[in-house]
């Protein structure tokens, strides 16, 4: 039955090659959009992950904190399960770092009255369980005497992740609309094939052919159009990726994440092809249901 | 083989194509349905092929009420019925051999059996030398013989033919009728709708005359002339 359905589907596609080509093109554009969003999503996810693993907690101390209180805080933080390491940065060290990083601003700050507070730079463990514990710890630290302020990277990372998720959902919604449009195109082409085969279909019904034989070619035709469209979209996406890889890597490096952009993983690439096959097959099945 | 009781088909309010039809056709019988255009011949065949549902009455074929069949049962029933139409209904893009074997292929028949049976039946209708020809390369008589071969390839118990000689000249019509007589001689029940009185007279079998959707006369089986 499968061989019959596939061979008839290929005959149909050959018979209406121009319509089939347009349908494949529409599917390819829709899946290129979807694939593009997946690619963006995967790579941005990797960048954010990298930032998250390097997240730090900065605890700014009051200038008047005494050495005993400071050392007690360092000891307490060092033994916390979410903390990987604690480093004390004295006022002078902070000023040195600033003038090294921003030499052109050295005159503005001057050296007589150092405005930088002493601080503790707390490097956190990268695992997810530690993140929750670190959130609680950051909240508690702001209440401690001797602590002037607490800056926690993860808080803005969480906000960034929220924005990324919104963009990702919007992209998927746009891609879904395009895929739906492409499905209608596939349905139109399969419908044309059904019309061209009306004598065959009449005969099949009259000889008592099972529905699998009657509808199989339409489903196979839809699946082939969708599948080929999805594979072409992957090829196009790869070509665009290779052409832009250098610039993308530069952009990611500029964001401070030392990671190379990567093409879609095998799961997502396979998902794209399976989605193409499925969308086409479903469109073919729906259209073929006119044959009763 | 075929029994109808009060069978009727209405298209729209009060427009009956067939009305109160009571008919009995025995197994192995050859029956002509005749009458003017619009008398209800084709409607009766459409009902027997389950291309249409009756508006009233029942049709029973081989002891089974056609109105109560599920989709699967309809498929199984149609496998036991051969059909021949005036316009042949051949697929122009398929060869003679493919047109006939198609009826087996879509039933999932093994390929060797498809080939053997298709060749046998095409040889029987005298077209074994035109296996690779396309329908448009054949004469009207040859095309109808291909259609008959396709109707027979599944070895049906019942053959329904709707004006099978409507597009053929008298000589070819006789040739086609001879094929139907031979099919019937093999034990298959044959029901042929035609308005060609000469042909009916020549074949000389039982004739059911329809007029305005009703049976006008249904004489008992007459002796065939040949």
C-alpha cells in the first residue's frame, strides 16, 4: 500500500510540477522562518546559559565596617552551599581596577577622595539548585549591618530570559501562521491532484478499494511536499548560517559570552523535517476526506 | 440475487426518478432494463452500485439489504460487482494492461496474480495484442472491451452495465453483447440498461421496461435467440 501511495504521489507531483514547486517553496519559506527562530533561540539560550554560569554576587560594604565583622561575613559566605568562592576587594583595589579599565576617566575620579566602597565578589556555583539558594542569600544580605548594597547578576539575567521567552513565543506564533498558510497551499495542490484523478478515484470507489488506497496517495503527496519543503528550508538555513557565522561570532563575543554560534542541533533539525512531513500529510488527509 | 421492494428515489420534492419498483432477478439471469431516457434505468443501477441511497423501499442483493451496509461492507459488496459504463471510464494515462490491472492493484492483490489474471481476461476479450496501447489509441469497441475486462477481472457475481453500447455502431454493439452473453453463460448475473430495442430483440432475454420511474412490464424470462 505504501509503495502504491508513494508511486502515485510522485506521479501526481510530476503531473502538476509547477504547482508542486510553488507549494514546496511556500513550505520552505515558512519552515525557514521557524528554523531561523529555533536557531536564534538555541544560540541565545547558550549565551544566557554562559552568562548565568558566570553570575556573580557583589556585596558592597560600608566604609566603616570593622575587620572582624568583614571576616565573619567572608567566612559565612564561603561556607554557603551556593557559593564557589569569595574575594575581598578593598577600596584601593577597586579604584585601581577602575583606572585600569577606564584610563580616560582616571582624572574624573582623582585619588584624594576614593569614592569606591570595599566589596566582596562572590562567585556562585552554576547549577540551578544553587541559584535558588543564592536568591535567598542575596535578599538576606541587604538586611545585614555593614552591608551597603547588593548587586546580583541573576536578577537581570532573569529579566533578560523573560524578554527572550517573549521574543521566542512571538517568533513561534509568526512561524505557526506561516506554516498554516503553507498547509493551505499544500492542500490546494493536493486538491488539484484529486480533481485530475477523478476517473481513477471513481473506479477505485466502484471496485471497492479500501480508503487507505483511495486516500493514501493524497496523504503521501502532502507529506512529500511538506517534507521536501522542510529539507530545503534546512539547506537554506545552513547556507545563511555559514555565510553569517563569522559576524554572528563577533556579535556574541561583543556581548561578553565566549561561545561560538552553532547550527540547529540534530533534534531540532529532525523536528523541523518531521513537522514538514506531518503538516503536509495532515493537509493531504483533510483534503482527501472529500472522497467518500 | 437481486430483489427490490417499493424501491424509490426522489430528487427534490415529488421529483421521482424511480418509484415503487418491485423487481426480482435470479442468480445467473440476464436481464435487460429498457425505457426512454429518464425512465430510471441509470438510477436503478446507481442504487444497486450504492452510488446513491434510495429515498424509500429496499434493495436486497445476495440476501443483504443495501441500505443497512456500513462503509466497509459497501467496499466488500462492490468487490463482488462489475460495472460497465457508456463512456468506458478508462484512465487515459494508463495503458490497456494498467487500466485492467488497476482494479486488482487497488485491492492489494499480489503482483503476480495481477499480471496473470489481467492477461487472462484481456485475452478473453481479444485484446492480448493491445496490452501497451493507451485508451485514446483504441476504437470505441476496443475501449468498451477494456472496460468489460476491468469489470470481470475481479470475477464478480454480478455485472451491471449502463448503456454499454450507447457510443458504438451496430456491429460493435453486437460484438459487445456477445461478450455479455458469454459472461452470463459462465454463471454471472448480468443486468444491462439499454434503450436499443433491436439489440434486445437480437439477444432475446428477459426485459424489464421502465417508464417514468415505474415498471411498465416485467415479463417472465424469454428464451434467448442465440
